[in-house]
């Protein structure tokens, strides 16, 4: 579509011929957040609200209005009538890069106001479109009051090529209200009603909300129309604002001088709506009887004061009712995988679905950023409905989009939407083929009623929203390949997707809906009571493969696959409800597989890479826990093939497929340690020293391709160790902080610090890993083992000298030029105002660096300062926030949103706390710690937890504060539970794998290597009598845990007392250690194990 372009000096506005704002930019900065399109219109809008009887709101601009649209001398113009009120809206852009929206109203006696709303990106276009929610977290909205009311000044706190761009919105006429985030304006019920909640409010809340949908909104004064009245809003852009915003960046005089007064045109004829799109088709809320008829058996039922919200079923399915979804900021979603291979060498097919009516999106075989067949959702409130795959139903000449269902059911590889209509139940199921690479969509009417459907597909075949595909239509099959201009062509030229439907269809585009555009692929399916479509993918261009199967068979097959990985794990207890762990374990295996094999999430839809640190934890720990070390061996070889040839370090992240040149060129100071940890753990578990002789290449720093020559893994290891030695702080055995550690929000703002600073956490981790590597290498290279042992001794001595010089481990040690030290994040720290950091304390316990007395002392510090009702926090208070300008740290002081790591309850770190508690034998803490972050019926355990999706991993628990300032002032209220907490980003994390590892090997204490079985439970007294069904040494077992009455540990197998030595542990009595041969012999008479602990 030919765009209408208006230019200032640097600012440019692009409008579609429909009158929708497509893009507002200044050089490389994308000012708006979401590109408008002809089907949805634009997210920015101006509403006329009439206060006669009840408030009615009418959009005035773009294709969602009834306005005429034309280009005028100085800009663009919309005209029309709302009842007896005529209006003209003019957009003008001045050379001073200030733009204006002038609304001219004519009426007689009507009481009205005008609402202006603008989505905001305010960052480099690539950054905005890589993740809109993330960039919104760093836009600081400062409110000031001027002669005409409120001014919203929105500063981007993350530097964009060294600058901090600012966008300001205000008005030249009086305004009385404002909002700053789309969640305030649209609200969570928008997913059902398609009507912004705020438009029903006479007076807006007038409060800043720093969340994930930057959306400045201004509300004019109420006006009683008498003749002609003007309402004028403006926006302005400033390229760089290094300081925090304290006042408007444009004065009244600057704005008034820039104003271009439009010409009032004669009223034109009212524009008849072109779109043949009716109101969305929403399922009616189910009655109790209807729910019971569909789901007679329910487990882990979630209710609120108004009734049923969600539940699980016996086959691990999770069902969410419309009543819950309407309250959720994070839309309920699911990522489905097709395929059961456990290596990225055999890429899986994935799709993302959402309850609000996205039946497929981000359909991708392999690389989740590059190989996209379809686009992904970019907004959690379903504001834009162009993305992914949607389904319309034709009704009385209008096309109605299926959006919010009555209920949404998720299986491990499926999703089902139930739409209860006036006279029918429409059921739509997306499911995947377990043994293949295929996604199916089944739609059917309960009463066999015929409908005409339109299945829309936003096809891409590339990383961006611009379609670059070629398609051929052969019989009932669409064959989609990358176009010559697609980036896929260079790496996977044979990548082919097939789409089929089992009934006749016609290929069309948006013109079917009365929209003059051809961006969507629309499949018209006429006069049917149902249909089934399928999508297949092949990297080699192999032919479409017909598979005779159905949903029931595939649901069972995938459940069997997940159950098999978990050795049919099941917990049982007579009085304590432990069944949530049985459901959660299956879903966390699924989440782990997504993170490992198809890296992306629901909020973090970009991915496609392995974080070196992340893949070395979640997947590896899980596969070690379930005794599948061969999977880890494959990971090890891939990780080491990405070690840089010049210095032996790693990229922070890397793509592991043919897009191998896409990787970071640096990494945080701890990343060098993690690959070595997997090797040490692998050798300890398997005794497979042949791994050290395996040859793998390096990655060339110069061009990121692999070296032609390969080297033994042992050589790789030695190069890795040498890097660590070369980067000790001068005169010490303390690892240099470098570009950060696990908490990358704490990167120092002063780059000079990173060369003279050590992270206590990284030092403890390095000690732990080198100590274990030294031990396991003693059997094959005593000299090198001794060399490592000397390093370990030096690290421990310096840890004691610098980190344990006081009673509390500091977060960091800064070495002054004169050799003196400064402790940061420590009770003596006067710079940051933060006294305690969790990670060094828990890692020092896990690494056995602390004496029992020191461990108990630090546990007391954690309990007093860091343990909250929803989990332990990374620090005892957040970094100081002052408008997003950094003083000590980068992101910790830049993020305007109080979420994720910034909110300090990062679930990954809480899981490591669980590990530390098991190490110390804190049996009353371990199970409780796991349950505190178990999302299933969380509110029964964490009273201040807000509703969240129950079958996914949340990366954080975020205090429900509107701003960083509110969080700073009221942070202590999280401690007493008087402020609510809500779930952070979902799925894409190493956390699910780590959680399952801690459940199985630390809390239940079931560990296995090539020679031994260790039984070492650390469970609370209330779980006396807990039973677990599992498998050890490939043998099914039933283990019963008892609390030893006399405190004496005892082991019985099939009723026989077994004498076995105890594992060494400096903090408590360790678990029973049995040779695997003996253990298998004991099981000859049965599989009953009893452990008294």
C-alpha cells in the first residue's frame, strides 16, 4: 500500500491510505510501538466521548472510524459526524519535530471530552520490534503540570547508540487526565469485550503505571459544545536527554511557536465503513452444569470469591475458564512442540497459541527467530489481531473473529478452545504429532451446524514482520518456501512448510473482509460443520507425509513420552496434598524442552540461541537427574565447539544451527566456568573419560565460524582454565568480574570497575567447579589434577581473606590501586545503600566454602533480610532509582518497571536457595521453598499472590508496584505480604530443569551415577509417609520416606535393613551410598524401599 509521508526535520510520520498511522520515526528511533495495518488499523487513536445519559466513545481517526481521510496542505485530515456533532481532526508536523493533533468540534449543547492515545516505542526500531514489552520496561514516564494541565515526558533509559531519546505529549488546550500504560487504558477485560476499559471512566486515574505497554493517554477537559471548539494535543521528540527528566523538554512558547493551525474544510460526506468485520465472536461463560458435563473429573481446583477459575484433569490437562482470563494481565498461552528428539540436530516444529484466539503463531521448524512461517503475537491484550493464525466466522454478511472462548484446555502438546454460542458449541483444537513435524487444527460444531470460515495466516518466512515467501497451491495443499530475499535462503534454502485442509478451500486475502491490502493469507472454507488443517515442516524439502492419527492418540503418545522421561514419577501422601507436584513435574519437563530444543518463551518470543550459562544448567541438570547423560554429552560437544579460539572464553549466547555466526562477542565473568562444570559433572556421573579425547573445533573470534581443525576436549578444558588464571585480579586468585555475573542488572556503570572487581558468587562457583574437576581428573592426569588443586587452595585462601574478612560475604570486592579493598553490597557499603546479596551466600554453602558455623550465620542473615512470603530475594533492597540515570549500576538503575531481576525475586535464585537448604539439611525449608514457587494454587500458600497461569514456569515474582519510586518507598511491605505479587515472564528459562533436578536429587535425594545409588532425602516432618513411584538403576521402585523418631537414619529394601555408608557432607549426616550392583541385587525380591531420615 502506498503510504502518505509527512516530514519534519528528523521526525517522519507515515500513514496508510486508510488513514491509520503506520509509523512515527526520528532517524533510527521508532517513536510508536506497533505498526498500523489495514485490517486492525493503528493502536494510536483519538476518541470523542459524549456524556449524554451514559458515556459513549467514538474513534475519530483511521480505518476503525467512519471518517473521510484526505491529505491536506500541511498534513492529513479526518472528517465526519457523530450524531449531531461534526468533527475534523488534523495531523500536522512542524520543522521543529513537534507534531499536533487538532480536533475541531461543532455542536450545540452536547457535553463531551476528547481522549488522545499513542503507543510508544521510543527506541531503535530493531530494539522495539525485538521485544515491545521489554523496551516498555525502560521507558520512564514523568508527569508535570503546566498551564494546560498534564504533560507526559517519556525518556528511554537504555542508551540507543549512546543517546537517551525522549518523547513528550501534552496539549495546547486544557486537559484533566492521563494514563501511561496500555494495561490501564485497555484493561484485562479488553480480551473479551474489545472495548477499552478506561473509556467508561468519567475521570482517568491520573497515575503513572510503568509496565510493559508504554501508552501515553491524555483526556481533555469536559466541554459543553456551543458552535466551534478546538482541542489540540501535541507530541515532540528530543534525540538525547542524558539527565533525568525534571521538567518538560518543550516550553509552552516552543510548542505554541511550532503549532501549524489547520484549515477548516467543508464537511464531506460521511464515509461508509469499508470493513465487513463485525464484533468479535466470544464464547458465553459456561454454567456449572456445562463445565461438569465437559470435565466431570477435576483436580487442583482454583476458585475465588465468585466461583471456579481453573483446574487440572487426570491426563495433566489444564483448563482455564473465561472468568479467570478476564483478570489476567499475562494472557494464558502455550507453546506446543512436535517431535520427541532430544537433540537440536533434529529440530522440532513449534507453535505458540493463546487463549484469546490465536490458534497458531510463530510456527517454526528449528531456529525460532529466523525460520518463522508465521508471525507472533506482539501484544498480550489482543489489541492487534493481524498476527499468527486466526479464525473468522461469517454471520449475516459480517466476518466475526473468534476471540475469547468460554474455556481453554491445554494438554502437553495440545490446546482446545470451547466457544459456547447461543445454539451451538464450537470446539477448536490445535495439537501436534509426537513422532513427526506436524501441527493440526481441528474445528467442529457440536450439533453439526454448517458455517463459512475464513482462516487467516500472517505468513513471513523470515525474522521480521515483512513477508518474504513464495507460495504454490497444488490441489488441497499450499507449499511455502523462502523467497530469494529471505535470510532463510542463505542457510536453509530447502526449508519448506506445507499447509493442507481436509475440505475444499479458496485462497484469498484481506479483501475478503473489505480491506484493501494483501498482507494476509486467507483461506475461505465454505458451508462446513468442521474441518481439519495441518502444517508440516521440512528442512530438506521432503514431500508432505500423510499420517493416520488423531488427537486422542497423539495426546496419549506425548503424555507417554513425558512420563517416560520422568520414569513415571508420582508422589502420594495420605494427608498432605502433594499431587500438584505430579502435574507440575510434567509441565516443567515440557517447559525445559522448549528452553532447550526450541529456545523462546511467551513474553520473550525472540530466542533461537543457547545462553552458555543457561544450557549448562537447566537441560543438563534435568538429564543428569533422570540419568540420561548421553544427552548431556551431546550438549557438551556443542557448547565447546563455540569456545573462542583466541582466548578460550565463550560468547554469552550463541545460535547452534547454520546461523552460527549469530552470537555474542563477549560474556559475563562467570560464563567461562559453566562449560567446565558440565564436564566435571559428566565425568563424575559416568566415569566416561573418553569424552576428554573427543575432538571438537573452536569458534573463530574473527568471523564466528568454526575452525577447520579440531582439538581434544581436554585441550579445550586446559585453555578454559588458562583463561581463568589469566583473569585473576592482580596478586590474587579471585576471578575478575569482567562484564558481569549471573545478575546482569548489576553491571557497573563505571566500566573501570569491572577490571578491579570480583564477584563473591563467581569466586565461589569457580572454587566449586575447579575442586570437582581436580578430583575427577586425578584418575587420568595426576599432574594436571594437582595443578588445579593448587588453584583451588589459592581461591579458598583468598576467599577467606577477602570475602570472609567480615561476618558477612559481600556481593563484590573492589580492589583499589593501592591494594586496599572496598566491599560492595555489604553492611559497610555506603555507596549503593544495599547491605546483603543472596547469591554469594547460597553458592558458598553449595560449594562447601563455609564452615558449619559460617553457614548457619549466613542462613540467619538470609532469613532475617532476604526471605519473603513469596521467596528469597536477590538483595535486601533494590538499587536506587532516580529517573533512570545510572550512578553505580546499569540496568538495575535504568529499568522503570519493577519486575524481573529488578524486583529481586528471581525464581532461579530461589531454586538455588532450595539446593543450599538441602545441602545444610534444613528439612523444614526445602519442601516449603519448592512449594513457594509452585504456581498451582499458589494463593493457598502465598496469600498475597495475584492470579497467574498455573501450568508454566514464571521467571520472577514481582511486587505489584506501579513505579520504581513506589517500590523504593514501600519495599518492606513485600516482607509482610501487604503488597501483592504477580508472575513475571514465562517458560524461557533454565529454571524448570533446575527445579526438577532439585526436587528429584536434593529434596527427595535420589541420585545415581555409573557406580552408585545415593538415597539422601531432606524432607519436613509433615511429609512422614510420603511415597514416590520412580525408577533407579532402570528398575521401577516405590520409595516411602519416614521421619526417624530417634533421629537415626535407617534404610530398608523389601523389609530388610541395609547397612550402607553415608555420603560425606560437612553440614549434616549425608545420604546412604549403595553400589549399583548391590542395589539391583536387593531389588530381586521386590521394589519397596523405606528410608528413615
